[in-house]
């Protein structure tokens, strides 16, 4: 069973993710990812963060930010997605 906690009004993260962040020692980087996500998607109704296993590579895990946005058209959504990825490249190892 996956349990979640509310980090901010719009962000929930799974307890599994919170434990992973602590074990991996990436709390500072993860905080920056969440801040970037909120800044890039300011109208997001919710941001759900969790850990997901790679379907093909045993032991490989990913931190996922599932962002719910309804006020962007496809072009605006693509632009925001690209801006988010550019922002990540500045601080994610």
C-alpha cells in the first residue's frame, strides 16, 4: 500500500519517495526539483511525486512528478515541459 503526505497545498509525495530521498542524500536537489516544478507549472491543480521502478532494468528507479494542468493547450504544455527539462539540467546530477 502506498501512503502519501502533503508537502505543500498542491504537492503530495509518497512516503516511499520521502524515504528514498533521505536514503540517497538528495534532499536539497529534490527540494529544487519541486520548486522548479511549481515555478514552471504555476497553475497546476496538483503535483504528485512518487518512485517508479524501471520495467526493463532491475534495481533502476525513477522519481516521478505527475503534474495535473488543465489550462495549457498542447503547444503551451510542450513549451512548459521543455522549460522544466532545461531547468533540471542545471542542478540534477
